[in-house]
C-alpha cells in the first residue's frame, strides 16, 4: 500500500482555532469540515507571524508611498475631484 503525500500548510494554533498562513486559504475548503493532522513545531514564532496583519499600518505605508511620488499632484481641488469621482459610481443593488 502506497501512502500519498499530504499537502502541508502553515498555520498558527490559538486555543482550539487554526489561523492559516500563506496561500492555505485557497486550498482548504471552508464549506465543510476538513480532517487535519497538526504537528507542533519546537521553534519560536516570529513576532510578525504571531500577529494579525495590521491593515492600518499597511494603509499608512501605502499613503506614504503615494505622497513620496506625488501621485495626486495634478489634483488642485480635492473636494471637487472627490465629488466628480463619486458622481459616476454605481451603487450595489440600486438601479
């Protein structure tokens, strides 16, 4: 009998919940239970791996990069630009 190689995904176990890391979310079904084997590693977590991704910090870095390259330099009146940009936006569920 030949054993198949099981796929391995990175995760962090918090209490009784696994938090998938990397691209595991693309491969692990979310609509049904999935049997897993968990191997506890005797290695310390890197602080960045232990924390949830900080969306606020990522947004701040993105805005800083936009400011550095003067991405919005051609906009003279920000309020007028915003009104114009929102005017043509289709609202979901509304005709």
